[in-house]
C-alpha cells in the first residue's frame, strides 16, 4: 500500500496539507461546471468518485485546505479557508462553521504566531476565512506576525466601497469586512500587482479570470517544480476539459485563457499542479494530450477518503 503522508519535499521546500473541511458543496457537476461534457464524468467515473463526486447523490465533493510551506527558514500559508463563526448568509455551507483548523495546524507544528507569510491567492469566501478570528465582537488577525500578501486587483474589486457587481453576487457578503479589511487596518497586508518574488524558491504571478486579481504561486527549487493554482481548477475534470470554467468565474474568457496557459507551462516543465480544493491526492502532474491535457500521476498526499 502506498505510504500515507501529509508532507512532501520539493527541492528545499516542504509542502504540508492542512485540512479544514472535506465533503459536499451541494452543487451537481452540471451546475458547478456547466461546460464540462457529461462524457468526461462518465469516462473517468472509476477515479472521479468518491474523491471528487459523490457516486450516489451526484453532488460535487470539495476540500477546503491550506498549503503550509516551509522555505528559506520561513513558514508560509497558501490560502486560509473558510474560518470559524463567520456570518455567510448567502453561502450557507460556509456560515458559522466551528472546525478544528487551528488544531490541525498545530499538529503540523505551527502556532499562529509562527507564521511569517500568508498568501491569499484571491479574496473569495473560502480563501481568506482564517485570516482572522473572533475575539468578543472584534475580528483579530489570526497570524499576528505575518505579512498577508493580497492581490491589489482583488482587494479593490471586493471592497464594497467601490460598488462592483460580481458574478458571485452576494456570496462574498461580509468577507471583505471580517477577513480582509481588519487585517489591512492592522497594517499587516502587502497589496501586490503583476508579480511578487517571495524568496529564491517562490514567486507570485497574476492569473486573472476567476477573479480580477486571481494569482498563482510558482515553486522552483532544485529540479522540482510546482504551481499552486488556487481556483484556476476546482476539479480534475477541468484538466481534461481546460475550457470548462466553474460557475463562479468573473471573466469566463480570461479564465479559460489563463487555465490553458498555466496548465501548458506545468506540462512543459513537469510541475506539480496544486489547486486549492482537490480532494483525493490533492495535486497532479499533467501532460499535453493533443489540444487538451491529461493526468500523468497524482501527488502522494493521503486521500481524504482513506483517512482513519
């Protein structure tokens, strides 16, 4: 049997998977991914279920997780999930959660004050929640010693003061106020544009489409490569059908172009593709397959459905 692991090494960087939630998101594939042909799900049913699709209910399964990186002596978190006690009236699956995320982080050897950098690949409800925690009636930065790296384009887009009308509608209601603005007001944010070099191993680049400020984190250390793609992919079905967006993409054409560009680069450089929400093994190596892509192999992370 394949050895279970929560941590892999890529060059001089360790990558640990920290779980917040795994399970149904109460959407069927035709709603979540309206452009994925039904034949993709049927042809790949042997591995799509149950990690990515419940075989009985036909509801999409999703993982909410944070990627914990240790690079050049620093502790870095990639996305911070949903968070606890958040009022999400238009995203009920994420409303008023009470999870053991901080305990899971502690089991990975990290206390909140140990975190040096927090990366929010974009500012959707399920990527910024643990930026803060509720202390009485106030939202306090969870990671007091960290610099929170946020894409400026997303910061401006989701700021209610700017009056944008997102495709997500009111699904992001309260998120800016309780998980973004309070961190910014504490002086902990760095709003970056275009690209941002974190260290010799890690670089952030703009990857717009899903949201205006969506970004990807590229890891290059020794001969190893990986790309943390946030919500560029919600399902491995989008590797097989790269023109298929989720229903939450603000700029559908931009999302398609960005997905193809990033997947092409990953295939050409043998980079591990690490999305935010994949259950199963959490990440995959991809190859070109004519005008599309195929999965060459999975990362060795323990599938959620095999956990004790």
